[in-house]
C-alpha cells in the first residue's frame, strides 16, 4: 500500500506529459526539434515510472489516493484521485510506450518532412498523452469521464492538425460530434450513477464504498444506500445506467453505429493515427468497460448487448476492409473490427481475454500504422496501394516489421495476435455453450460473427501486404522510394519484436493442452491478492458473472477441455490461414495483380461506400436537424418576434390617438378631470355597494 | 448599523463614472480602466475578508451589512437602506468587477467616438449592477434594478450598429414592462402579508412566507388562495424577460447584434444574471411551495429554452447571433437547476451564472476582436482566420470548447452540478418530481447541439484557406485586445479545475434554499 516509492511518484506519470504540453506550446519554436525533445523526454520519463509502477504492482501492491476535492458537498462529494492496480498499471505502460515511440517516429514523419506548426503538434501530443494517462489512472467514473472528453478534444485538434486544408477540419469535426453524441448518453450515465449510488468511485476506500460493490450488494442482498429512479427496480435501473455509459464506449471505441468518424480520422498525421488507434482515443472505450467490469458483470442483458455489438462490429468492419484502396483505410477498418473483438470478449465473460487483446492490439496496430507511415514517407504521401507494389526489397526493415504486425493482426500462430484473439473466441464459445437460455444463444451468435470475421481479417490484411510490398512496382515512386531514417526504423523494430513475442505473457492454450501450470501470467497478474481490490480481480468478476448473471463456462462440450481448446484454436487459425491463402492466390502469386474484388459487383459498391452509414448520419445532421433549426428560426423571427413587434406597433398607433387629448387647453383638462372623478366614484360606488 | 464597505464600493464607482464623463475623450479609456481597478481590487478584498454564513434571506449572517430605516411610510412597510453579501452574491459581485474591467479594455479598439461618455456610462452601469447584487431591501434593490437599464439603453442606442435605435428601444420597453409586472406582483404579495411584515426588507418577507408560513390576505380582486400563485407568475414573467426564457427572449439577439462588443460582454456576462439572481432570491426562495407545485411547468420552460435556444443558434450565420442564442440555451440550465431544489441544483445554477458570465464574455470578446479587423461577422464571409490571427483564434477555440462543456473548464462543472442536482430531485417524495431525471436527460441533449453549431461555425470561419469578403487588411490583434481574452480563459480553467474557489461559498448559501423543498441531497 502506501509508502511504495513507485506509487508516491506516480502523479509524475501524468505530470510529465502535461509539462511537455506547456513547454512545447510556449517555447517549442526556440527548441531543437521544435518541441519534440520535450515530448520524448516526458514520455520516456512516464514510461520508466509506469514500468516501475507495473513491477511494484506485480509484487502484489495496489494504490489508491485522493488528490484533490472537486466538490466538497457533504452528501455527495466529488474528487480526483489516482488508482493503480494491475489493469491500470498495464495500460499506463502501453500508453506511455506507444506515446514515446510515436514521438520518436514523428521526428521522421513531421520534422524530416519539413512540416510547419510543429510546436502546436508536439504540445497537442503531450496534452493527448497526459489526458489518456490521467483517464487510465482515474479512481472514479466522473474523473474518467472528464479525461475521456479531453482525449476527444485532443483527437479533434490532432485530426484537424492540417487546418489549412478542407478535409482535416471536417474530419475532426465529425470525430468530435459523433463521439459527443455517444458521450451524451455517457454523461447521463455518470449523472445517474452518482445520483443512484452517491459516489462514482471504482474502488472502495475507508470512507466510501465503490459503486460496483454497492450495485452488487443491492442485487445480491437487496441492499441499501441505493436510490433508483423513474420507478425502475434495481436490476432494470442498473441495466439502463450500464447501457447509457456504453453509449460513450460505442462512440469512442468506434463500434457500430457510431464507428463512422474513425475512417475519416485518417486525415490526421499518421503518427497520430497510430496513437489514436492503438493506445488512446479508441482504446479508452474498451478500457472503461474493463475498468468498471464489476458493474457490467452484474448485468446479463447489457453483457449480451456488448457481445452482440462487438461481434457484429468485428464482422461488419472486416467486410469493408476487404475492398479499400488506401493503406490507412484498410487499417482503419481493421481497428474498428479488432475493438469489436474486445467488446465481444467483455460481453462474453472474457475479461482477461479482452485486456490481453487490448494489449497485443496496441502493439501490432501501432506497428502497422507506423509501418504505413514509413511507406507513406517513401511514397511521397501517396496512400493508394495500387500505386505501390514491390516495396519489399527496397525497404526491408519496414517490410519485415509490417509483416510481423500483419501476421499478428491476421491471428497466425505464434504471433501475439493469435493468442489473444484465440482466447477471446474461446471464452465466448465456452460461455455460449455453457450458459442457459437466451444468454447462451446470443453469445453463440456473437461468437459466430466473430469467427467469420477471422476469415475476412486474414484476407484483407494480406491483400494489403501483397499489394504494398510484393509484385512489381506499379509507379515510378514505388520503384524509387524515399529512404527513411533511424527515427522511423527504431520504433518499428521495437513494436515488431513486441508484436511477435508478446503472446508469451498468456499462452493459455499451451497450458491447458500440455498441462504446463503457471504460464498464464496475465491471468495471475490480473488476479492480485491485495485487500484494496478484492472486488476488482478477474477471479471476482468470474464469480459475479456466474452467480449473478448466470454465465457458465462449459469447456467439455467437445469432450475434454483440451479438445475444446484445440477445436476453438483450430477453427480460428484455419479460417485465418484460409483468408491469407486466398489473398495470396488473388494478389500474391502474380507480380502484377488485378483488383479481384471488382468481381463482387454490387457487394463491392456497398462495402466501398461503407454500407451507406455516412450518408444517413450526414442526413441526420444536415438533412434533418439543420432544416429543423431553420424552421425554428423562421418561427422565432416571424411568429414570436412578430407578436412582440405587433404589440409594440399597436401601442405606438394607440399612443398617437391618445396623445390628441393633450390639447394644452386648460378647460379641456378640467373637464377630463371632472369626468374622471365621476367615473371613479361610480366604479367605487358600484363595487363598494353604495347603491345597494 | 452601517458597515460602509458596500456603500464605498458603489460610491467610488459612481464617482468614477462622473469623473470620466466630465473628462476629455483623449484619456477616457485609460482613466476609466484604471478607475475600474478600484472596485475590482475592493471586491477582491471583500472576498478575502468575507465571513458570511448561510443564505441572506433565510436567516444567514451576511457580510458587510448595513441596515438603517430610510423612509417611514406610516401604515405601509418601511423602506430601509439594507445591503449585505452572502455566498450567492459574493461571486456575482466579483464577476461584475472583473468583467467590467476586461470589457473596458476590450473597448479600446472599437470605441472611437464620444469616449468619455461611453466609458462613464459603463462605470455607471457597474455601480447599478453592484447595487442589484448587494441590496436586501426591495425598494433599494428595485432602484438599482431600474438604474441599470438607463446606461444600457444609451450604450446600445448611441454606440450600436445600424439598427441600434430599434434594438435599444425594444430592449428598454420590453424589460421595463417586465419590471412593472414584476413590481406589481411583488408589492401585492407584500401588502397581502399585512402586519406580518413591517419593512420591505427581503429577508423579512422571506421569513414571513417560508418560516412563519403566513398566508397572504386577499387583495382587491385577487383571492387569498391565488395571491401567491399570481405573485409568483407575475414575478416569474418579469424576471424571465431578463434571463431570457423562451418565449420572451426576442429582444436579446437584436440587442446583442447591435451592441458594441464591450456592451455585449456586460449584457450577456452580467445583466442576464440579474434575471436568474432575482428568480432565485424572490420566486424560488420566497415562494417554494408555488415553485414546487408548478415544477413541471418551470422545468418545461427550462428545457424549451435549452433545446429551442440551441436550435436557433444552429440556424444563425452571424457569429454574434450564434453566441447570443446560445446564451438563451445556457441560461436555461440555470432555471433547470433552480427548479430542482437540490444542493447541486441550486448551487450549480448559481455556479452556472458565474461560469456563463466568463465564457460568454470570452466568446463575445473574441468575436469582437475578429470583427475589429474583418468588419464582418458573417460565417459565410470568411474562412481560414486561424492562419491570420493565431492567438485570437486559439483562445476562441478554447472558449468554444468551454461553451461546449469541456471538462476542467468552468462550464462543465456548472452543467454537471445542474444535471446532477436535477437528476437527484427525482428521488424526492414530492408529486411530479419523479419526472426530473427525464427532464434532465432531455435538457442534456443541449450539449450535443452546442457542439454542433460551434464546430460548424469554427470549421467554416477559422479553418481552410484564408479568404475574406470585405476589403480590410487582416492582421494580428494588438496585445490589449488579446490580454482580456487570455485572462478570461485562465479564470475559466481555474474555476473548472478548482470549482471550490466559488462553489464552497455558493453551497453555503444555496443549501438553505434547497432545504425548502427536498433537502440538501
């Protein structure tokens, strides 16, 4: 607990990037590298401190500390505080590592390419890193929401970095608006949770009990200290709250139907895309569900919705990735799809699997984006894969690292993505098989969609690899690409190594099939034995899922557990290999491949146009809301203000008649006075009953 | 007893007004700005030594209190010189002095004729505003309330845009009629209380109504049972014009569009708060039972103002009209918070008054700085301003996100408190209050629309290739144009990350109001 050095200095993890934000903003123009040095130093410092915290947490300690009070209202105080447990420590390391590598890569992508406005760029990167780290460390939902919003602001600023063009500001606006729509529900959820439980804490302290614990008590023991609203019982009301918070998750993690902002966000600089997709904006949504999993685990209906949303999004996005021309577009849809898997795992009862996939995906997706960035530098900022080809021999470092990332994304053994995706699918499968009633059915349906998506993933990933790196160069630029420097290659190599080997932290299938005990390190790590977090362990979540939500794992549906593990892994690996093989057959064999997806006809048009999701959302904004606003405006100017002006005119006209009695002749006034007196007396007399 | 502090504060401002008006145009701007530092420093000093407890009207101890009988009216209640400050008025006094100084600086560029009169009138306005927020006797309060209108009328009517006369007269007549309605309503209520009150002191009236629970007698043709409702309605209507609440809001956009920048800053920043402040002091403090019984109607007014005001802002193409209509929307949150009668609701409403004062002040100033060089405010007339005026635009973007309720800025704190307070009211065991969470959820959609219209306007005017329809040379703004913007931004962030700066004293004074219906949950 307290007293650990790593924890005492933990606030510096967030303070350093914030300092780099201020320094780069104020002094960037006078610094070498235009502020990059400040960012690199700060994120390196954060990484070291995060690793220190991770090691300390692995030793069995956890930490919670209130930092300052945001509102000291006695009954419902609100505060800022930090919470470091295995989940947040792991995420801190991921975020600070990716941020550091993105900073280094930016030297090559931004500084070496002669971009202007770099102090602004590096200060925004610093703010972005700061916001995400603070979000990860938050010990309560309100603080998490606040930094969740700041992450959205930073995405807006960075996506719109090239503000002099038309595309980026528009994409930035869309990203903020679509996620704001999701955050509207999230904010109602936060308000509702604070009003219901009187606290937003994730973790219980001496003074206050965490809201997931209160919810559990209310459901299990018919508990106390909980106010429900609008006449709902606790279970229904908690489900509503859970769904409201989920709105924010769906927006930020780009799940259907709020995924539309993400492909447009490719307008931002590529290193920013890497940061947004791997470790910050998009990761924030999924992390939030994992952070308050103790609450979601109580709500089977919400879990099923999460699983179905995730499974559907995984498949839906993967299909669109198949037909894209631009390398970053393929990666964008793969991000949506991969976060779908994480949601699928969370909904399917696989807390550890989701966290695992969050980690491996961070490595391989950052790698793929930075690899794509390297290709884009080489191609003089042409992103069309049909103008590439044959880059394999001309940029080997980029090629081999990109290949490692692609194998991980496709889920090929033994790359990191295989292990995590396999565990995701396995967990959903066994819970689907074991759970009774509609829960089981819905999980199996979600599983089926996730499984089919594996085939598509293998295909689009390797279509991208073959088109970009293999075959004959299709343009002059591809024949003679611009070389990249160390600042591009070093991040690629680091991430390439991680994407290859990170799976060793959690080789559950090996453990189960070969019976080697104790190599499921991530499971053990996420199951700490600290008094502070007894309600925040993988083990506890498993119990709650079983006891409250009726989730049951049936690992013996295909005979023994080993067989089930092998069947599940065989299915996903087989489908992934089939996808890769198909991509090879269509795009890898011939040195001058054709666009075979043209044969899909109408389906291609549908996929290429993203199922026309953008069209209806744009229509909602500018085809429906804007005209409605214009109507309101006409109503306001015409009717409401018309009445006001009408009243004004009437009294003016009336006044011009009335003023004629002001003749200036004294006798007239005297007569009027007398008449007035008589009239007054009459009125008083009648009402006062003088004549009665 | 006479404390003298508040009197000195108002008097020094008033004297400054006369000195500046009598002086030359050449140094009016600098003199008025320098002079306005006296009430500014004074109010900060008062804040530092402030020691009030509770709510001024509900048995609390006010600070800097002066109370002397002023006019004995025989059988009628006496008029007293009665001023004092509690946790609700203290932040508003500070807001006033801060915004006046900043608005004076922002006037340096655009105001180039009749300067001594302009700056003198602004100080006169400040004196009136300080009186409104400190007076505790109804008659004294009413005199200040009306006194504010006079300089405002001239400031719009003389230094305004092309349709300044129309806008000034509309504002004056509209709000003056509203004052009349409110005056009749309130005096009827006091007369109805008869011997229960011996003065026009607001705390005495409040005590008679909510502590001693005196039922007003019948008065003229109004029956005893309807008098409270009628008085509430008259006062609500009167104050609603000032706030403004839809549908009595149409004077506001006209006034804003015609008013010069510094006047818009004070109009949106402080004058609108007179309306919500009065609603809080009179309607919601003195007649809680009427407010409680009619909660759905009041909440509906709030929700309509929020959503409809935001929709109107979405339809505008004049940057200033956008900010003006968004004020209608933002002030709706104040009404929603007041209607909730929770600690977070009433406290959040008060906090929103301060926060909106700062943020709308910043927005009007930033739009004004752009107008100073472009001479147009139409969204369709310009694009790419970010590359020409990087600092102004940078602060404008920050302010716009503040308006959208970005966390760690004051707007988020205020809105979150209001939403939380309004939601909590759903737990009251009072008829209809169980609907409050639904009202809140609908009202909260305002945060999506506000993001919509501000982001659209920013995209069109600030980003993209630079182009401008008018033929003016666009250059960077002078430092004295940017400095007030920067100060406001710092204050907004300070209040957003450390809301306790004001929220502690606001809670102290709001709690007793919240307790009138549901308790301080």
